[in-house]
C-alpha cells in the first residue's frame, strides 16, 4: 500500500506540479483580460520545461574535457599533459547518482 502512495506522490510532483503551473500561467492572465500574455507565458514556460528535460536526458553529451579535469582535480590528482575522454556514462536513481568516465592519459601523468 505504501508503494502506491509513493508512486502517486512522485506522479503528483513530477507531472502534476509542472502541468498545474502551466495552467496557472495560462488561465490567470487570460481571466484578467490578457490573452496574448497568457499565450506567451505558457509557451515560454513550456520551452523552459522542454529545455530542462532535454538537458537532463542528454547530459552525457554535454560532458566536456574541462568537466573531467575538474572532477579529477577534486580527487587530488593533477593532469600535466593532454588527455582523451574515451568513455562517459552517468546513471541516476532516487537518492543515487553515478558518473563514470575513462580517460586516456600519458605516461608522464
């Protein structure tokens, strides 16, 4: 029974809340007499949600060598020469986030 409550809560938060905000962005200005403003606000909000969703889905493609260099530096390692980013994977679940990447470094490093 608790699983159904948890699933319902996640559906409410991750689907109902954004849809509800979109409806508010549309209906409040429209009721106040500003239908064009309502349309533009809703389109803008939809684009922001779309961009956020696409960035989350394709975040592995936006991982650069500078991001890898910062993560390696956080571990106390310093890369002296050029390196290649050979593999990049990230996985996330509720409460967990894993980011695994492989670098090809020189003998000097």
